[in-house]
């Protein structure tokens, strides 16, 4: 359904509107004409809100319209009730979201403060580095010893009690 | 505005935010909108519809029909809905229209 709708006719989709009306006034029959009208009124409302908020935004010399601008616009247009209710709803939303985030963080439940965790992490890194260095050192020494041994063998530098080789 | 307690005040959203954003952007000079701002506009629009529906329901003596006329009446009466006046003019009969024309004098209309 990707037809290009001319901007002036852009409205909320009918299905969404019907669902809303059903929830608000379930026992009421709504004439089609009235539905159409409500859709257009919504668009008008949104435009009004957008323009007012845009003005506030420009006055504050900001580039992005933020929540404060919208709330201010609602006040200026005389829709304070919507503002208070919307704010209350948003606060609830944020509280629920924050709670969910906290519950999903296991570290939070250990009761260890962040700085301590950071310190422990640094310690672990340092320890790992040391072990790595020690292992490499060990390897290096081993290689050296082996190289030394094979060098001695090549130069024919045998101690008298060696039983290797075929020299009598 | 009479005491207005939204039924839809549980944080969930029915209207599609993407479409609301499109409508906002078709307003001149509207550049970027933050996520929170979009949420507020969508929620406010929902409250608006709710308010409208409730007012009409009450004003038509609980009759079970929401009609064009009901809407037009509310818009004329309510202060905050004044911005909708041009969208919802009261329907008049052709006869009434003729009378208005007579009063204004035809010259004004062309």
C-alpha cells in the first residue's frame, strides 16, 4: 500500500482510528463521515502542535524539537490537561523500563560498587599479562637451551664421558 | 475543559508514531524531532481524540451515534477546539446559504 499520498491528505490510518474509537466509546455507532472528520481533525491537531513546538524550538535556537518543546506547545495552545496526563504516562513508562534494565543486570545484584569491579578487572588483566610474559620467557629460555645444545653437538665439543657418537 | 481523565493513560500507544512523524514533517520548517517529543505528540493526539469522542458522547445526551453534526457543535462550543472551526463548519441548507449571500452582497464572494 505504498501509494504516494499528497501531503495535505496525510492522516492517521483508518484502522488505528477505528481501534481507538472502539476503545473509547465501545457502545457508540460512529458515522463514516464523522470518522473521516476526526481523522482530519487529528492531522490538524498534529500540525498545530508541530508548528507551535517548532516556534518554541527556534526561539531556543535548537535544531531538534524535544519533549520540552512539545509540552510547552501544549500549554500555549490551551491543552494543559493533555500535558499533565502525557507527562504522568511518560514517567510511568520510564520507571518501568528502568526497573527492567536493573533487573537484567546480574552485576548489580552482587552489591559490588562499580569502582571496585573496575579495579578487580584491571588486576585480572595485569595478572594475565604477567602470566603471558612468564610463559613467553620460559619458551624463549627453552629454545635458547636447545639451540645451545645443538650448537655444541655440531662443534664436536664432546665431554669425554659421552657415549654418543662413534668416536672411540 | 471539563475534568478529563484519559482512559488510554497506560503508556501504550495505538496511533502509529511513524505516521504521526510524517504528518509533522509535512508542516513547514519541521526538521528533526526527538523520540520523546514524537511520543508526546502521539500520546497528545490520542488524548485529543478521546476528549473529542467523550465530549460528543456527553453532549448528544448519550445517544448512540457520533455524527458530523455532533462534532460540529462541539467544535463551535469549546475554546480549545477553535482551531478546528474551519474544518467543521456547521452544515446549512441551501436556503440559509442564499440568505447569507443576500446579506453579504454578491460582490464579496467573487
